[in-house]
């Protein structure tokens, strides 16, 4: 039996809002792609709707297709109609934004295109008054990143001099393993300074992810418990109900470990486990995250089979939808052994966390979409009270330890499970839940991650972006697993019907340690 206690929050009437960036141009490479339509243009539209775009502002879409400026504007309008979180498009927001949109048809590897881009940007600076401040967004396939960086440099667009700033946002995946990530860093940093490079992980733009640090370091009651003396283990779950959703080609060469763990799950882990930073400045926070990532023990080859678990979905039903098996998805090889589910046990070798396992799992085509960090505390040293079965409420194994759940999405919130005495003569314990819901407490809807990240980049705040050494540090434990997998039989990959919580053995994976996955 769990009881819910919900909180309402009264915010100060003048809730602090974001500051508006200075005049600039956003250049999107890969403008005809999915990310631009689903995320980037709707995010820029939402910033416009909130009055957060600079007064002098323009967007240049660059892609190979010969769409023409009007064609591109029309497509982007459709994208906003389809994907904006703000409901029906408002012409007083869209019209000025559409006016600011330009399009350049060019191939990413053709130097001529960059000369045209330079001329176009110079013209825009003069006519719109954007004063040379530029943000290049690489929303292209990753194989194009290094080449675009080099050609921007050769065209004199990487550091045009004068007063203006130039920044570059690079999408994930940043490399395929440690070596390729190092190589990409080297190539990018031959052209740009580190402080110009914004490596994106959109999880950092989510409000609830930012709240992890606020929660930990803005309250005095949790941090003293936040270590090996009181924490039994930590779980991080990122479950998705969708399959590969039309991205079979990319996904099949990537898999869940590269696609989700190297970035999103390890970012969540580093925020949950890092030491307090000296300040809330970008470098101080990123220094601590890097230290934590370095403390994750790479998985030795001989233990990879026992510390990791892989699955792949077959045909099944998720909610009311029938989902085809992974190997039947467009773009996926029929004999593919790419994992769509992965579970890992990681350990962190530092004083705070020695001996505390961190269990990570993520998968596609699971029963629901949920991202949660669960901190499970140790049991009391001595049980003085009846619980569960004796108290008549639970089964014999159901003494439930204290558990703190940070619900990242979609029902954002924080819940603490504690044991309380129900009314009655006897002293016994039942678990109850103190549960804070963002929606109920703060009202409204959180902004999309890309809104916050685009805004931060335009303002020059890199706190929520990944530094070069950080992306490499995150590849270290992941690469050790990838290497270990190479030596394993592919039979190590088990299948699970879409719509289930992964293969049966995923339960055994954690139960071996006497623990259980959180249930949702
Ligand atoms: C992306 C992955 O980075 O994150 C996708 O490439 C995944 O495979 C997505 O679906 C999940 O993001 P979100 O914000 O929906 O949890």
C-alpha cells in the first residue's frame, strides 16, 4: 500500500525569466533532416513565442536538396504545425520568424558552398544587423562533422575576427569509441577553440536533469546520506516505448550502449554521483563531472559477460500498437546482432561510492516511456517493528527500504518512500510515498530541452554542454564494454517481445546481487 502526499508550490510572483541573447545568426547544417524539423525549428519558434529571440536574428538552413527559400520556409512551417508543443501555429510569431529564414542548397563537402555561405552571412549582417555573431549547428550525419568544421575554417568562418563570436554545436554521437572521439576532438580543435565548441546532450536541457544538482546541493538533508554508508545502490532506467522509429540505418550501426548509455545515462550518473562543485560556473561543474567519469571503473574483459546484459526486441504489442521485430525494421540488417536493450553494473572507485553498485538499463519497445534515477538506501541496522506480512499489508519479502526516485520524464517529480505506522493498536510499518509532481507543484509544461540549449549557446553559457575531455572520459567505460563484447558469443544477445520489460534474464542479472529493478 502506498499513499501519496502531493505538494503545491507558490512561486514568487516575479518568477525569474531568461535573458534575451544579442543579435546573431543560426546556421543549421542538415536543414532538411529530421532533427531540424522535429526539434530545432519548433524550439526556435517556441523561443520566439516567449519573446526570447534576439531582435536582430536570422536562420540559415544548409542542405543538399534544392528546396529554395520559399520551399524551405513552407517545410519549416509544416514542421512547426506538426511538432510544436505550443499548439496551433500563431501567425504573429511565425511570420517574423519565417522572414528571418534563409536557405542555401550546398553539399557539405563542397568548398564552393562555404564561399556562398560566407557571402550570404555578410549580406545578412548588413541587411538585418546581425553584427557577425554566428552559431553553426551540425545536425548532419556524424561522418560529416569533421569535414564541415575544416571547410568552415578554410572559408574563414571559424573565427572571422572583429567583435563577433562564432560557436559550433555538435550533435551526438560524438565518436563511436574512445579513439574516434579523440580523433574528432583533434580535428574540431584544429579549427575552433574549446570555448567555441558546444557538444550537445539534450538530456542536460531537461529541467528535471538540471534539478538533480539543485536538489542535491540546495538542500542540506540529503547530501550527508549520499554515499556508501547510507546508499545501498543506485538505478538509472531510461525506458522507451518506441522502436527505432524510422532510424534503423543509424541505429543498427550504433546500438543502445552507444546511442543512450555513453551520453544520456552517463550524464545522469555523473550528476547524481559527482562531488559538489566549487561554484555553479560551467568549468567548475564540468570539472567535477569529468572527475567522476574518470572514477568509473572500466569493465575488465573477463567480467563483461557478468556485468552487462544485452537484448533485442522481436515483434510484439506496445500499448495498442503492434511493433515489428527489430530485424524487420527498415534499414536494419536481417541478421543484426545490435542490442536494443542493455543493462550494466558499474562501480565508481572513489571514497564516496566504493562498493556501491550503479545499475543502468535502457531499452526500446518497452511497455512505457519513463526515465528515472532511483537511490535505494540501506535497511535499518535492526528491525524493531513488524512489517509487511505481520502487519497484514504485505508479503513476507516486502519490507521496502527507503527509496528516493527522481522522475526525469514524463511524469516529472521526486518521490521518497518511507515506512510509517498505520493507525491502530500495533506498531507496524507500511511503505508510503511522499511525492512531488512538477506539473501539480509548478503548473504548466516544462520547455523542450532544445529551447534551453539553443538559448544557452546563443548566450555563451556552456554549462549544459559536454566538454572535450568529458566526452572522452565517458567513452572510456563504454569502450571497455564494447571491446569485451567483441570477444563474446553473439548468443549473449537475448530476444524479448516488444512491449515487455526486456528479456527474462534481465531480472536475473540484478537478482544475482539480491536486488530488484524498480517497477513502473
Ligand atoms: C536520442 C537517441 O539521443 O535520445 C534516441 O538517439 C532516443 O534513440 C532519444 O530515442 C530519447 O530522447 P528523449 O528525450 O525522448 O528521452
